[in-house]
């Protein structure tokens, strides 16, 4: 990619991050006009057009990306979504099925495809396999029908024992009745209704040794807390958006930046000469701002062999060089290059050479490490990079619906209240100090709104399959003897 093209893409990425879709479109179009053979830029152009409700133009961009870099599940998923918006259901189903053939761990694509199949059965004369729901009510429950229904209702690949259990039901009518009585079906039926906090979220931890509180969270005195609307109305949030040169926007990604910076400031980490380590930084502005404040920063992202095929190589949110991280509106290039370095880091195998830092952070990364255990282990292992008294602050996905059932596939884990309570106890027992867990979900009108795909520019809570989730931040101070 030539220098001018790279700068245009960077401008597009920054416009995208602040949800200025028209500016993003303009920059990405200029980039592909200069170099038309870069598939990820066509994907980003498609995203910016889709966000402006221009599905036909977005579809053309996604097809160009697929032509340049075929066999990318994420691109095919987007093609399916645009065909669906345009009412072209057969084409949408075909694209979703191609995406799933490449990557079975795309629950949202599976759900969208199956819903289309359910409402638009494929004629037998077409030679294609019909939806399981096109069977009669009296038909027996086959392995295919059970697997399809469980994937639809639970938003994840079903286990063999779950399939076997539901195959014991006498017929399709019984399968429908059983699933209609589940909490997951109720959540799907309530889609678009205001979010109501379940009782488990309000309850104190079973173990009184767990650091905990329940009150409206704030950025003025942050702890380990959920993303809420009131925090994004605060002077602290507006100040951090100004520092980051972003227009204030009530989107949870902006809250994550403000939360991380607020915790760093509270714990005295935003001071010249401090050393900071960022995990999975993508193309976020944090390294530029920390450099301007005077910190020495090591920014890291996953090695190329990890991101290829996992979706990140087509979303243009992965960084591979130091230049990807420079925001000239925040800090001049000379100061940036003096204070920031870049290196690839596998978050599942952190090098022992990374040590002696005052603070480390990550913004919605560790849910992609392979499983719930991988993500929780990362939080604990990140403390090894710190000096005694150092701060680890991370954000991730949080399950607002259930303290038992959740999403756990190789590309995404959505963490539960119990996961963080167990982690807090483990870290406390090891001599670390976890800032109290606060699961208050907010009391503003926006806190009750649950967004669903295709997502709007402003949302705090979203529906992934049948699971309502939002961002959660956890902050840990390394113990002196740990």
C-alpha cells in the first residue's frame, strides 16, 4: 500500500471510529480510486455504505472484496446481510451458507440464515435442502432438525448430548413446545423490548470475600464496572473525548477508552516517565494520547499467523506497524516515535521479556482468545508484565441475561457475573487488589435499549444471538509480594 493510500485509509478508519460514515466513505473511496486491489478497504467501504442504509452500493463493495480475496467468511456474512436487506432471500441464504462452510463459529450468520429458511422454505424442485421447519408437525425429530433448532435458539453450536436429548422428543411439534418454554425463546420474543435487569445481576456474591458494590457507576471514581449511559453524560467522558479528538458519541467503544483512561488517572498512572503496555491495540488512539501525556508505550497486536482467517484481517482493525497507530491530531510524529514502539504479541502466550511496566491495558480483546478460560487466564497473566503496585485494566463482553448459559465459541466468549466473581477471588487470594465489582446496569433510557443487527451508531447493549451483552471493565492492582 502506497503512502498516500495508507493515509487515506487511516482517515477512513478514524472517521469510522467516530461513526462519521459519510467522511469514512469519502476517504475509503479515495483510497480504492488510487489502489483498487486492496480487499480490506473495499470491506470498510461496504461497512460505511451499509451504515448509511445504502445496501445495494454496500453489496457492490463487498462483492469486490470477495473477488479480490475470496473465501473470507466475514465478507460473505456481510454479503448475506445486504441481500437480506434488499429482500433477495435466496442470495442471502446462499451467502450465509458459504460463510458457515468456511467458519462454522459464526452464530449470527447461522441464526440469520436459519430464520430466512424458516420463513422462506426452499422448494423441493430447486434441489436444495429445505428448512427443518418445513417438515410437518408430526414428523420425527431428526439430528439435523434438533441441531438446527438448538443453534437458532441458543446462538451457538449445540453439544452432542443436547442434540441427543432433543431427538428423544416424539415429533417436531413437541420440539417446538419445549423450545418455546425456554428463557432463550422468551428473549427472542422480547426482541426490541426494553432491557430489564434479572435478579442475579442485583444479588451480592455468594462469597463475602469478593470485592463488590452495587450503585450507579461513574468515571469520577471508577471501579470494575459495566458500561452505562450516565457515565457518557459526565464531564469526565466529555473530557476524554476531547483529548482523543472524538466527537462525543454514546457508543460503548468510546466508553471503553474513557473508562480505561479514568482508571489510569485515578491510580496515578498518567504521568510522564511511566511505562505502559497495550494488548490487541488494533488501530485505537490510546498509544498516541499516552505518548502525548509523556508515557513510554509498547503497543502490541496479534501476530499475522493468528489473525489470518479469524476475521481481523478483513475488518481493517488490526495493526501491523507503528504507523498504523499514529494519530497526528493527538500527538506530533516525532514525539510519537520517541515514546511508542510496536511488537506482535500472542495474548495466550505473553513473552517473559515483557515485564517491569507500570500499567497494561486492553480494549475488548480477550473475549476472542478461544474460550472463557483463555480470557480469564489472560487477565491474570497480564499482571506478570507489571511492577508491584502496577495496574491492569481491561474491557470485554458481559452477559446481561444469564449467570449460567452463555456464548463460548473459538472466536467469541461472553463472560458472566460468576466468571468475574471467581476471578476476583482468585486474584485476591494471590495477593492482588481487584477494584470492587459493580454490576449496576444503569438507569437511563438508553440503558434500556437493546440494539440488534444491523447495529446503529449509538448503543450500549446489543443482542448477539439470544444473548444481551454490553462492555465490562475490570481493574486490578498487582500485589507487592505477587
